[in-house]
C-alpha cells in the first residue's frame, strides 16, 4: 500500500489524500438536499439522499461499505453498493444530478 499498490485481494476505494470526517461529509450532503441530518436515517423512495451520502462517504472518508451502511441506516454493505451504482447510472443521464454530485464533491474536498 505504501508504494501505491494494493496487495492482491484488497480493494481500495475512494480518493487518495486526506480523509474527511464522516460528520462533515454527511452535513454537506444534507445541506445540499436541504434536509436535517436526521433525515438520512429515513428511507425515502426515489430520493438520492442516501445514495449520495454513501457515494461521498466512500469517496472522501475511506469507510468500508459496512461502516457506511451503519452510518446511514442501510441494511448491509451490499445495499450501499447497489445505491452507489444506481446513483452513478442515473447521473450519466441526468445533467442536474451530475452537477449536484460535482458541487458536493467540490464542497467536501
């Protein structure tokens, strides 16, 4: 890892560089969605709040999918993976969503 390569069988996700606190990432995402932090624990059909938080936590906080699931109240690490994949797929076709991802990413960095 020190040489920039992960040993076989070890997946390294997210950006390299400084780790951003979970609290800061969650607060930034919730501010962008204009909802209180407590809303993150609620399941809202069709909302990209939890998927966005999952993606940003994965990207900036170097948390595992299981840690992210616990932080945002999702059932499992696999559910986090599904959410992130859905978000990124939707962003490919939705300019507004893509701009939101970029805006949140810049605010966290």
